[in-house]
């Protein structure tokens, strides 16, 4: 057992260690406690040391809290070196050729319905023309008017009817006299064309047709429609001609058509057609209007009177219809590379159009072509400026545009090689008849991952629908929107890809399309309220191209154009209408690098820790080593004390164990009769004869 003398020795050793440490330590304040000449002085220095220690611990907590906030700073660096040229994606604003989409029955029917049910002139938007004096169309006596007609001879005069045309029926254009309320003559629509006219009489008749090159020199011009055979023109009413089946024309008189009519009545033969107030005798079915109404409801046209809204709905229907087509079919219906890109040069050298441009099929814009999309090629420019960038001449073929295409030109996207192009959100429009210049400035952004930020370091987030493409914030939003839409409606938006095993909503599925519209309105669209469900963050490494745009008139009389039919002026007019020139180049070869840095690193924490420790405690690294040595001496003393105690306890336990062993041996092996006699050498001499007898009975 440990004696009182041993405890006293231990306490004396501990006291000696502490006194020795206080005398020799380099820390401030502690030696003052050991050298205090009175208890009051010792208490004072003890309070000073404890107060300083408390303040130091408080400051240390503040430092640790700052370190755990993982703050960042942004370092801006300007580098002067050659930059890799970006990918340039070009799309025709018109996604599909009008002449080719007629092969698709659903598209043909939709556009026929769209053309037939265009809003009338009263509802059409009035366009303000710059440098032109607006005309008051109500002053003209005659105006063009659409009517449902029966044309016995396509080159002759047609007979109008007051009812709306049925599905698949054509319309004609009539000279309408607002005084007599008589539409005459009526000619097939194919004989009419829209022109610019001047010197129109008060009746509305115009005689002079202007070429486009003359428009800028005229102070007062008038939109007109002209008969291609007689060249007789009428002042148009501002937008599309109005329709005779509108309620405002219920008083139109068709008396003239009960007699013989013809454009140029021959002296002998006449063409006579008798009409009544009913529909034409060739059409007697009554299911047409109901079918039109049902089709209008299915396609979403019902209740839309605004022309712009109707065009947008037709564009949406085009997306749904084409989403059901195969990729090969969509490529065939869109503009081909050889017809789209006429001329190309890069860095002052001619391009190989067939090899340098890669096809990309966009759901909205059809065939698009990407320049410099091959990762194996590192295209760089030797200098800044348009000459050393990418120069193109592009032909868009306006004459083959869909009736829903609002403008002529191309859609251009500039992005890095690893990024997926999004022309509908990140693109720029370049119009026909101009040279559009796009000056580029590169910015590289490097963000810190967790715990300093939440950027996506590598790979893609969950449910990313753009396979084999690098992660982008826009792609993440689209993926999340599509997945949430599929959960809500059971089908996907045709603008975005769908996961394997899922499908896009079909054009005839009105309920699912209504679900799509309601979901979009409820969530606020692609970047709306639903984004709180998405974990979309910025990528850790990103290339951003800042673009400045400028334009100039093109082509000039001296421009070198590909051969075309007609005179030089006619060729230039064709290019102004159908083509454009593009320049994409670096404005300067230097670029910015925006890099996130750790605002408070481990090194800063250790430096501030040492500063606070030295300020409040007067402690240095040597002092810390002294404390460690003191701790070592304490551990050494404890181990020595424990070792001595262990030896004493072990000897005591061993003696107890030996006695119990003998006792067990005696119990298990009772003595024989010979051993029952007590002897001085026997260890059992303490037993009596009576006890031995009891042991024999037990055995």
C-alpha cells in the first residue's frame, strides 16, 4: 500500500517542478508569481496572468470563427498572350424551308390553317416606318379584300362568297368598292403580289411600282397589291387585307355575280355563274366548321386575335410537330451547309467549309453549323482585328422562309469548345443586307470549390440531360426544369432533350400541353420560382466572351460577290435581301483572369495566433516548448508513481492467489488415512480428527 510518506514525496516533487518552471520560463508574468515576496503580490500577478489568458482565449475564438467562414477574395490578373479562338455557332433564323415542310402533312395543315385565319387588318399591328409619311387608308375608295371564291378558270375571274373558307380551300383577292359595297373583280391569290407604290389616286389606284433602291429617295410611299398580269395596283390597308366574311362586311352586295362576268369579256363566249346566299354548290358538307373549330382548339389558336400571339403559337406548334420527327428528317428539311455558307476565311486564310464546320441540330433553329468545335485543333489568331478573325458570307434564302419567321438573318452564338450552345437564350441576331461585326474580349473565371464556394468542380450534377457535354449553369436549369415538368405532366418540353425512356409532349395532346403551360406560368418559366428545387451553381472553371456589336451597309457596288443571275444591280439587290456578311474577331489579344483566392488561410491563422499569444501572454515558440517539457516531466513523474504502485499491488495479489491455490488443492484432493495423522511438516496440521472425519464422509 502507498504510505503517507510516499504522497508527501510526490507533492514535493510536483512543487519543485513548478518552481523550477516559473524560475526558468521565458513567458512573461509567470516568473513574477514564483518570485513574489508576499501572498498579496503573488495574488496580483496571478490575476494578471489569468486575465491575459482569458483575453487571449477570446481573441483565439474570433480567429477560429473567421477561419471557419472560409471567406474569399477575387484577384484580377491581366495576361498578355495568344488566346484560343472560341467556337462560333451559326443558325438561320428560319429553322426549316417552307418548300420542304409542305411534305409533312401536319405542318402543311397547320400553316394552311394559320394563313387562312390570320387576324384582319383591324387587329393587325400598325408599323411605323422611319422617314415615311403615314397614309390615311380610309380616304381611298377601293381596297383589297380577301374572299372565299369559286374559280372556274384559274386565269379568269372568280366568284366570291360571304362565308369563311373551309379547310383546304383557297381564297381570292377582290377590288372592294366601299361606296357601292361590291367586290369586283375577284382574282386568284396567286396573281397578286405586294409592292411599294407612289402617286396613288384618291380612289386608291396606284400606277408606279418602285424598286427597293428607290425607297430611300421617296418622301411619301404607299404599300400596295398589284395584279401580276394587268399591273394594276391598289393601295393596301396597312397590314394584311381584310376578310369579307368578317361581320363588318355583312352588307356586301353580290348582285353583280348573277350576270355574265369575265376579266375581259369576249364578244361571243361568256362565262356565266349563278349564285345564291348559300354556300357554293360544290360544297355541301356541314362538318367543316366544327372540324376547324376542333383543330383550332387542339393547336391552341382558339381565342387568339392578336397577330403576334398567333405567330408565337404557330412557332410553338412547329416545335411540337418537329420534335416527333427523326433527326435525319429535320436535317433534310432545314438549310444545308453548301447553301448556307458561301464564303469563309480565318486568320487571313481560306477555310475548308466542308471540314471546318460541324452540323448541330437545334430544336428551335434547325440546322446550325459550328466553327472550331474540334477539340483536337487549337485555333489561335496571330493578331487582333477583323482581318485576323473569322469572316463569313452567309445566304439565308428569304424567299423560302416559313410564314411564322419574323425576321431575316442568322443567330450567332460564341462559346468555348466544351460548352453546349444555346442559341435561343445566349445568341445574337445578325440581319441581312448588313456587315455585322462582333468584337470579342475573353475573361477566364476560376472559382473555389467547397468549403470556400459551391461551384461544380468536375463532372455534372444529377439528372443532367445534355450528355457528353461539360456542365453549364444554363444546362443545369434546363435539366431541372425538364425533370420537374416530366414529373408534373408525364412528358417533356420539345425545346430540351429528355432522359432515356421518356418522351416529348405531342402536338395533339392538348391536356398535356395545357399542363406544360400551367407549369410554366406557375413556376415562372425556365429561371422562375422552381429554381429553389434545383442545386444549380456556377462551374469552377469558365470562359466568358464579352461581345461588342457594330454594323455597316453591305454589299457595296465594289463588293466581290458570287455569280448570280441578272445585272450587277439585281445581283446586289438579291444579296441585300438574302445574304449578310459576318466578322468575328478579338478586339485585343490580352485577356482577364478572375480568380477566387482564400481570404484567410491556415498560414494567416497561425500568424495571428502567434501575434495574440505574444501580445497577451508574452509567449513564443520557445515558451511552448518549455510547457511541453513541463508536461513531459509531469507524465514522467506520474508514470514512475504508477509503476511503484503497480509493483506493490502485484505482490499483494500474488500472495492471495497462492493461498487460494493451496486451499483448492486440499479440497479437491483430500488426504489419505496415512496423512490424517498430524505431523509438524504437514501444512494441514491445523485440522482435527473430527474435521478429517467430516471430509471422509464428504468423499
